[in-house]
C-alpha cells in the first residue's frame, strides 16, 4: 500500500498538504505531526536531525515512496542528512525569496520565519544571492507556532502576538513578505488584517506541491495503489491536528 509521507514539527505542514492535494488528488498521504516535540525553531541541529530520522523510519515502515519535509526548520537543518542516509526522494521547503524579489515594488522584502530557519546556511545562501538586488529584512514569528498549535487563530491576544513580529517588517518598508514557516499561513487572515492592503504575502507551499509532482514523475513513481485520502499521525495528542485538518 504505497503512499506519500509528509511531516512537520506540528500541524503547520497541513498547509502544504492542502496544496499538494489540489494537484495530486489521486494520491494517499500519511501526515506525521511531531507535536510532542514542537516547536523546532529553537531546538539544536542535532535534536532536529534525530527527530527527523525517527519520523522517516516510521514513515518508511508504513511503505511511503516519497517524503515531503513540510517544515522549513527541518528542511534547513536535516534534509541533506536525510538524503544522504535514505534511498528515497525527499522534497523540502525553501523560503520563497526569489518570487518576492521579483514582485517587490518598494525594493524591500520581508522574511517572517523561525530563528532556526533564519540562521541556517541554506537560507543565508539564498539571501546572499539577492542581497545586492533588494533590501531583505527579517523577523522571527515569536509565538506564531504556539498560537496555531493551540488553535488560537484570531482574537485580541493572537493579533497582539502577530503584530509584534509583523510590524517591524512593515515599518522597514517591506511590501512583499515571505512566510518562512508552514504554520504561518494559518495566521494569514490576521496578517492581512494588520498589514496595508498593498502588502503581498508569499506562501511557498504551491511551489513545493509542483516540485513533488515533478519528482514523482521524474522518478517513475506510480500513483498509490491505495484509496485516495489522508492518514493523520502524531507523536502527541491529535486534537489540534484533526481540527486544523478540517480547515484545509
């Protein structure tokens, strides 16, 4: 019973699953939320790599043919190790700096991400490619993951938390903001409420979905022989996962 594995530190990767299902509706997916160990943003690289290995082993035992690392921090920290150690295709996240650079009108691009993503060599390399073309400003979405995992997607407290990390980017003149964590799209309505209407937010999930489709095609990986659908798994309580799944 072949299928595609998807994992994240928590429920944020559901926003990636949503985009994947739009273009691969015939597939069967196994989604793993590592919510007992969430968030990853402040964890050490060794910790994230160990957790990623454990999740990959679990997914492989369930017969997956490809794995999407639907977590920016895990991608930046662990995907190179995973690709070296396992003979299976991996598709990861990449901050959508390139389309943001192409779309900015003010010449200032904002990147909203976890500290782990912003400090990773993978992101710093991407940033370096465009540093001469535009000004790139960054902000850590402090408390964003916790808001999503606690199902607090709106209200005065959620707005206060989001505003504290978003407003520095707006004050710096960013008119295009990259969402560098898969949890953050769940808070997009709140961000759009706070930001001026001419600010564009870029979610890399659609590009990841297209990349997965290409990887499956290039690798000659057939569609799942199981019924289409999603199996939800988690390392902790699954209440939040199930409720957020209903929103995608």
